[in-house]
């Protein structure tokens, strides 16, 4: 038998070390915020001025709301939990969820009526309210469902998923990749959204996959990967993300960075994917001459302090909620 071929390793760029710095500094900000609601939480002028997500996806404001107020508030019936997650995530906006809760007697699949939901959302749009988050670019679905407005197509998409018993199929999936493919088969759901949605569903008890078992890089992550490496060698984009997750402890040690994990939970593939997105943004200012796949040169979103009291809470199956202390978290 011949010798196994040795894979050519990727070649880091000048941006590469910033990936690890950004992950650690953003995590430091997260912990400092728990102890000091007013800040300042960092001396980095880029992080002071611009909005960046947390190192851990589940720590972000919208994910926290989804976990606490959507997934684990209300009936834990399989169909009900799935319905709430998909309804919330298609709009991905806390204010839209709270509007539906306010205007409708009961936000549930058992009492779901297309006309009632459509009327609430159409009225909100007529009043000039934005019902979608700017985080994702959502397809209109006009050709598929014949709807005049995007939210009408999304409500019909939810009904289609429920009619197809998608919640049960997700529950019976043997892997995160298989669950991802189930979502990807639906109209208006591309590869990026399918991966985001399967991650959100996996916060619930519908599925219980390791976040280290599957990854699908989105456009922002691909930009970040291109900026962090001058060559990928024999690695795919997915392989690069898996490599970063595998070497995280070694790289933090190499750089002399004291990375504070999420109460013992290391960065998962979804987190490493997201950090590439944020590194892409960070490099636009820090390394303006380094180009990604797109030619974006500035960070659009400016950081604003959110006055809401922040008390993190994670999927109970992660077994970290009992470890959370809002004091002395810097010693984690």
C-alpha cells in the first residue's frame, strides 16, 4: 500500500492572528458587561465604535431571546416548539414576535390562522414598522406562493412545513447534516438559512446534535476565511472552520491570550464560523488593503449600548446554567 498523502496546510495571512484576538476580546467584553452595564468594556477603538456579535452565537441578544422567551417559554410539544422557532426566525426580530404576542390571543400552531397573522403584519407595515431583521436577506417567495408581500410567503411556508410534519422529520434525523438537508429542501431556504435554522432548532429538545458535528459557512465567513489565509492548501472552507475549532486552545496559548470559555464550553463550529464573519468586518478597518470575496470597505452598524438587563441563560441540556454567576465572571 502506498503512503497516505499529506494534506497541504493553509497559509495564514496578516489578518489571521486577529481572528483569535477578536474572539477573546469580544468574549472579555461579554463578561465585563455582566459586571458593569455602563462600560467602557474595551480599549479597542474598532470594537468601541462598531457593532460586533459575541464570540458565542448563543450569547447574542436575539439568540438569548429565542432560547429564553420562544423555545423554553410555552408548551414543549414538538409541533409547538418547532412552530415557534420557525415563526420567530423567519422574521428574526424581537419586536415582531412581541407584536404578534400582543395582538393575537395565543401564538401557537394549535390556533394558527394565516389571515390573523397576515393582518397583524400587514397593519404593522402600513404603520411604517419594520417586521424583518436586517441580519438576513430573506427571499420573497413570490414565484413559489404567488404572494404580493414577503411576509405572506413566509406564513405560507410555515404552513407548508407543518403540513409536511417537518418537526417530526427533524426529530427523527440521524445527524445535523440530515436535518440541514431537510430544511434546505424548502423554498426560500438557502444553505446559509438552513444552517442557521438547524442550529436554532438544536437549541431545543427537538434535536440533540453536537455543535461540533456539522458546519456550513455563509458568505461572511467565506470572506473572513479569504482574509485570514493567503492559501487554503488542501482544505475546504468547512475544513478550515473545523481546523480552527480543533486548534483553538493551542492558538490562544501561542498568542499568550487568556481566553475565557463559556463556563467551560469551548468555541463550537457555529461560533468559529461566526467569528470569521466578524473578522471580515474587523479587517475592513484594521487591514483595509486585505480584500475578501466582496469589496466591502466599511462596517455599517455602529455600536449602541442596550440598556436591557442582561442575564445569560442557555439550553438546559448544555448543563452550564447552574454555573453562571453574574459576579466575578472574569475568573471563569
